[in-house]
C-alpha cells in the first residue's frame, strides 16, 4: 500500500512539474524538482 501511495505522489509531482514548466514558473519548477528527486531517491527500485 505504501509503495502505491509513493508512486501516486511521484506521478502527481511529475504532472505538476510539466504544468509549471508550461507556465514558465521557474521557482516552482525548482521546488518540485527537488521534492521529486528526494522522493525518488528514497523509493526502492524493483
């Protein structure tokens, strides 16, 4: 269950990042990119 929540969170952050990039919001992109990398580094790979 926890892995599913993590995957959903990663997908949500990736979606938001695409939206912010389209709107040219640099600071928001950097913040989301940081959160995304941090979360992905904590997630074990299969």
